[in-house]
């Protein structure tokens, strides 16, 4: 199991080349041990991650809710994001297409979202 904060792990995995033509704001709602809510802004190959403050932070284009444990399994390749979404372990609010863009950006080589 990944023992670092899940958002720190996502920042390490960020593939700026895969994010060159992406401009979207994602809200990651993580529950469990390393719980929290983070606003993640991807803009043409750049990444910004900040704690989310309702009413203060920018509204997200897409919200992803997942437990820290399930996200860890996805990052380790033990669980596909598609399986997690279909089984209700991962919830997506907003455009599914935006969520699918995250696969090459953070999960290269793990197949289709």
C-alpha cells in the first residue's frame, strides 16, 4: 500500500506531456486515512494542487470521490479506475470525458479509465 498522502503521489506521477492540451479543474474528495478535499488545476502541461475551500476556491469542472485505500490500489495497478467507477468505489460528478483524460496524465499504462 502507498503510505504517502495520495495527492503527493499524484503530483509525483503527473505527466506534463500528456497534459499539454488539457485545461480543466478537478476536485478530488478523498476519504479514509489521508482524507481531504483538493482542487487540482491542469492547464496545458502544468499542475496546481491546493486544499479546497468551499465558496472560496474555483468551482471544479469534474469531481472525483474515492477512498484513500481504493486510490492507492488504483495507483498500484491492483484496481482499474474503470472497475472502481463501475462498482461504486469511485464516483465521478461532471463530465466523464474529463475524468478519462486523467488516465494518461496520472496512470500511464494502466489501460482505459
